[in-house]
C-alpha cells in the first residue's frame, strides 16, 4: 500500500469540482498541503507538451492523480466533438509519457462512464468496456479517455509504470458546474427548476423523452474511491465507481422539482437526444479491490446540492 503522506502529489484538475473533493480527502489522510501541487490552466496548458514538461520539472511529483478534462453535457459534447477528443487525448498522452521519462512512481487516471458501449449490458461491467462503440453524442470524449487505459497498460508492461484506472459514473454534489452551456444533467436541471420557481413559470422543458436512465455518484464518494485507488492499485485494471441506484431521467426530474419546491409542468422536447439509453454500473470490483462502496444516500445528496446552489444566489 502506498503511503501518500510521504509523497509529492500532483492533482490535475485539482481546482475543479472533483479535484477539490480529492484534495480534501488527501488532507483528511494526513497529506500536508505543501505536498499537493495543483496546476492551474493559466500556468500550465496540459494539452501542450512543453507545459507538461515544465509541470514535472517544477512539481517533481511521485504520484500524479489525473482528473483534468474538457467535458460537458450532451449539448457541449455535440458542439465540441473535435476539441473534446483532442484536449482529453493530448493531456493524457503527454502526462503519461513524461511520467515514464521522469520515473514517476504511480499515475492515477480517471476515466469516464462515457467510454462504455452504447448498448452495453446492464449493469456495466469493466470487461465489457471494449465490446462496442460508445453512444454517439459523447463518443469522442469517451474514446479519448479510454485510449489511455491501453496506454497505461502498455506502459506498465513495457516500462514498469505503476498506475490505476477508475471509471466514475455521473457525478453530482455541492460545488458542481451549473453553467448552462457545459453543465451535466443534475446541476442543469436544478438550475432550470430553481429559475422557473423564482420566475413563477408554469412549465419547464427538458431534453429528450425522459426514458433514458442514469446513475449518479456523490462527489465525496468518488474522491474517496480515487484516493483508495492511488493507495492500493499498481496495475491499470479499470474499476467502476457507481452510486448504486439506476434512475429514469423523468423520475430524476420529478425528484429535482420536488427538492426545488417547483410545482409546474414538466414538458419533454423529444427532438433533442436522450443520450445513452441506460447507465448503471457493477461496482463489485471496487468492493473487492478498493474496499470501497458509496455512502451518500441520493435524496440527501440531492438536497445538499440544491441548498448549495441556493446559497450562491
């Protein structure tokens, strides 16, 4: 087991939603603040190889926890498929290659549920990740992220680079991204329902049919799983991190409307895509390898997220 308190750790994306939670867990583990380096985009553009070289020279990490990503909801993925592929592929490519060159002890990669095939059997099992093409709207992002699974496996076998790969489902929680241009489903719906309540709108319109299903993981639970992987894993075996509850989007909207005290009508724009038909993860590997299971009850986590958003107003 890796004692992270003795290591210099770079957390890419450490100033973001998931990154802040990971840094909190590291702090709870006893990792001193001065041992954690969070590169900011204004200083290090990780899609540029020279900036990645400079990051390794400056931070001299023993462990890299790679959380940085360019990502968004269905709309953002449809608008920026080229950018999302390039940015996520380039960041991972440079970071892993220079991990090898500098003799990094361990690289932790955070994948995405978008890597799974569109019609993967439910619940998604890690062995099925290559058994088909991802859902089209987010395929460029998903393929770029899972290509790094192969890169890390190759680098482990050829160069001995220790690594870990976790595959979290859709995240939510306080501090999430509520920007309507790039937010994921829960913050987007919370903002939509809150704004409709305040404006006394009689109706909100949601994308798709509401029939698709999703699973959600509270950000603090995800962070705990990622840090556990950094501590105990040495090989890049993909490990699902899921919340344990599959829910239809129509039921999710009802829960969010209730949490926001919005009582208007919910209308569905079926000209917009649903995205992947179903998402639910098998997390038995996380239980076995990481001794990890999610702890946050979904309705309470949802209430916490609504309360946080209201506090920002």
